């Protein structure tokens, strides 16, 4: 994809200073153990996988916050915890001060859920192939009781289709009658149907043809400016993140190893892993300079390396990196988990 095709943010579209989304000490552990009897007979212990390990971040209203990292870093697990699809083992997620996972009255929980939506990676898998598009988009409207009159609801569906660049008459069709890019537009229209404030975009263009990725990203940006939306943008494509996000968090084996504004992270990356990711990004402006591939492979998350998880691949590894878990340090406006910036 030619990132030059992605529109630059309009002047004056500055995120609010108000925090809309806040995650604190977010942790998710999966139990992969065999059944109890098998473990008893074969004298095996429990097997667990820590997918997310103490992640903190906050997102201001109107901002696009991106989480980046290789496959297996915990990006999608965090996304599902934030929208309420996967319960955290520990920690909390709050939307406008309301805890997503706290016990509350049904009416309060319903009102909070309406403010959150998610756009999934594969639009073909996330849309019900047996339903017409108008029914798919109308479902959130019906579920939250936003419009009870069928005629008014149909009119709203037509408005949403137009908003995402489709013809209102497309509501009569089924998802298989559309291209991948058009199906993702339908998924975006469905996400907008409940009038949310916050949308999680989980790799929203990775399943699309390169030729249409920029179109969908530009649509997301236009909708953000028009409707005042806040995004959590999950991606492994740093070229896209550079043009879409205002804040970026870099994940490695479930830990947030660096967090900074997009401008600062791409101009002065601090963590060796972030530098490694950026060195592998093709850049037309740097023609003639050889790009370096990412060294090594991400370790087995069931048995991660002790200390700093990145130390087996790190070009600047020190002896104590193998035993000490790096605390969060501050280098200028960047938060970084690396012993290069600490006093240890």
C-alpha cells in the first residue's frame, strides 16, 4: 500500500485532554493445562500462558491510540478485554470513568456497552452471511432500542450506508455479493449504528487488497473527524500506524515496552525492539539503504525468557537483562521498559 494515499489529519483536529479510555495493570492468563485426571496420572503440573502482563495505557477523547507488535504480542487479547469480550485475569478497563467489568445495574451496563464497538480483522467472517446487509446494520439499533419504528430504522440504515460510501440500495444484498473492501465498509456501518464514542479497530485492513487499504483508512479518519470518534487501532503495519495514530504503544510478549507520541516514536525510538521494527519498514525515501529484517523469532509465550523478555534478540543485551524485569522508565516524553534507561 502506498501510504502517501492516506490523508493527512486536518488542521485543528486536536484530541481532547479528557481521558476516555483507561487500562490499568491489565493482565490475562490462559490455562492450557490438560484435564485434571491426565495430569494426575502423568504427574504433570498446570500449563499457563500469560498473554498480557501488567499493561497500562490511556486514550484521550478524539485520539487514535495504536498498539503495535509482532503476532503473539497480545494486541488482540487487549482489544477483546477493552470491549468486554474477554474478562481480564487482573486489572481494570474503564470507559469515561465506568469500569467495563464491574458489576452494575443492567441499564448502566447496557448504556456503557452501547458506547463501545469493534471492527474485526476479517469482514467476511465477522458478518452473518445469511442476513441481508440492512438486517446486519439494523441489529445494533434494535438491540439497544435506539429506533423502534421500522420505517425510521430503515431510513437510518440507508444513512449509514451512504456515510460509509455505499449505495442505500445495497442493504437488500447479502455480504457475499460485495468485495472485501465493501464488506469492511458494511462492518464499519454496523459499528456506527449504535452511535458509539469509542471503536476498537483490530487490524481493520490486513485482510484487504493493498489497493483498497488506503480507502478504508481514509474513511476511518474522515469518520473520526466528522463524528468525534476515539480509536484503539491494532496493527502490525508501522507504515499505517505512522499516518493514523497520535499515540503508539509497542507490545512484546504481553508487556508494553515503549509508549510515546507517534511523532516522537518514529523519529527517536528508544527501545531496541522498536528500533528493530522500524529498521524493517520499507521506506521509499531511503532508496539505496538496505533494510534489516527483524532478527530471531518471538519466543514461546508459555515459557518466556526470564528478566527482559526481549534479551535473547536484543543487540544491546547486558548481563542483568537476563534476570531483572525492567521497570517503566521515562526518557523525555517516552515511557520505556529497558534497563538502558534505568539506574540498575
